[in-house]
C-alpha cells in the first residue's frame, strides 16, 4: 500500500511540528519541518481518498497540533506581506526563486491539513481558543479572494510566460496561492459554522459580529470566483485546477460553491448565532441578492437550500430590522493572540526590515552549491510518482460520483424560477432555469442575468 508517511514515521513527524518565529523561515530546521508538513498533507489526502482510517487527523488532534498549524499559517502570511517586499527591494531579480515559492506554498500545505482535520467535529472541538485566530485568518483569506474576483483575476488565463520577469512570476504565483487558500478557507468556515456549538462563545461572536460571515458568503456567491469564461469555454475550479465543463455539467455545483451555501445556511438557521446578528436594512439587502441564485437546478443538487430560499424570501418581504432587541450584552471577550504574538516577537528582533536583511543570505544567495543543496533537500518532499497515483484515484472517484448523480428521472416536474409554479420552458441561453411564462422570465432577468452563461 502506497504511503507518503509510513506508520513508523508518523509519530515522529507529528511530534516534530513546532511553531517558528518569522526570522526562522527558510532556515534548515524550518525546511525539515516543511518537508514533514508537506508529506503529512499528502498522506492525509491519500487516507481520505482511499477511505482509510485517518491516522494523520487523529494524531494531530491527540498531540494538540492544530494551534501550531494556525500559528504557521499566520507566520507565513506575515512573512509574505511584510518581509518578502523588503527582500525584493534588496534584489528584484534573485538568482533562484524556488525557495521563496516553497515558503509561499507552505501556507497552502498547512491550510490543507487544517481542512482535512476540521471536517470532523472532533477537530473543531480541539481548536479551543485558537478558533478565534482561525476565524480571523479565514475571513481575511476569503475577503482576498473576493478582492481578486472583483478585479477579474479568475477571468484571466494564468498561462506561464517564459519571458515574464521574476517579479511578475512571483506575483502570479502568489496570487494563485492566495486564490487557492481563500477557497479552502471557505470549507473551513463551513466546518466551523456546522460545529459552532463546539466553539468558545467568543469564536461564535467573531463569526457574525466581528467578520459578518453571512455578508462575506453572500458576496462570494455573487462573484462566483470558482467559474470563468475563457477561449476554451466555461471552466470551473475543481480539485485545485481549472477544468473545462460542457453541456449539462456547466450547471453542476462545485465543492466551493456548495460549501459557501451551506456555511450561509448553517449560520442563518442557528438560533444562538442569530441572537447576536441584527438583520438591518443593509444586511437584508445584501442577503437578498442570493435569493435569485437559488434556481431550480441548484436546489435539485442541494435540497437543504430549499428552506434557505424561503428564509431569504421572508427577509426580502420583511420591512423591519430583526434581532435589534436581541443583541448580546457580553462585555468580556477573548481576543486573538497568535498574530499579535508573532508581530511582538518580530519587533523584539528588530522589525521586518531587519529580518529581511538577515534572510538575504538564504533567499538571495548567489552560491550555486547552497542553491543546489537546498533544491536536493526539498526534492524529497515532493514525491511526484505518488502524487500522480493519488490524482488518478481522485479522478476515478469523481467519475464514479458523476455516473451515480447522472441517473436522474427526466419525467420530473420543473418549477418556475420566479413564481415556483410548474414550468416547461427553460432559458434558451443557459438552459438551467425554467419559467412558466415569458413575463416571469422578464421579471426575473435582473437577477438571472448575472448567472446566465450560454451553453
């Protein structure tokens, strides 16, 4: 049986994960732990894909390593935003950029491990107070994806240009990873919302009061960053890559879209959360934008969203602010610590510029032997043969799922996307939404036009 981490190595790998300061990023010890995290991430994915016992997840929880992973995600985020710009100011054309990309990829690997672990309620319970920090991180990551989508990032092909400058290449790689991490953060927020009763009170307030996750999800659902149009046709972001979809598969809901919908639903249907969430006019207007997105094709695939559509309809028709008198009177609230502690440690070390000058010998070196040694060190972490085997298994599972889900009764009764009456005619452009009359189609066009993609 193929493994990225063998059973006899697992305990050592988990125990070796420890928090690093920003000044330690890129060091030999940091690279050793990076290699272990990469392999653990790959092993966790392999265990899930083959429906094995999830030993990586169980041991991360048992050894209380989730807080360390959140610490590492914030550490790389601060390095990426505060230290890397100083390094590129020192030398805009470093001789080798693979180590910089390795650091950027480390953040994605950490979030992948958290994603696999927090799928289970036991993982959410193990977060304890660090759930506050994780919510802050994920909300920020999703907001960055919305920012990229608003600038049309996901509508552009990110083909590699051999003539592009090093700075352009790094910026492209950084944006690609921000996009992937942000979409993965949607899954994590959904898991937290689903297991909100296992989180501290401060964490639940952070979901709806501090970051207003329902508003954030409504924005995300309207921008639809997981779908784009290119010269090849309609593409959807599936399994960390853009895939061309044709025919009826255009209407198929992808994982990230489903996670965003379920996150919104879990929060709006949780009475404890809604006690702290005032539905004012602005929030009502924002949430009502999602109502037109809940067409019949989507509801057929995600039936639990039917009652969500009913709630959104009620919000649209209601003219009064709800929950205004139910605001929580909580005075004492726990605050996130991980990010603030990292910044404090950095200031004690002389600041971000001082760290960049210290790390110049690591990331901007001209020593070919040092570059070769580092490359060989990292090569062991990326087992391409096993990765190809895993990808084939995931694709096989996806095809099996599609064959099962394609067995749909063609005789079913369709409902009008506007008035919900029985309908026989569908939109001639996207062929996804049915209407009972021409008038209903015209009345619904202001909402439907944002999702109407020609097939």
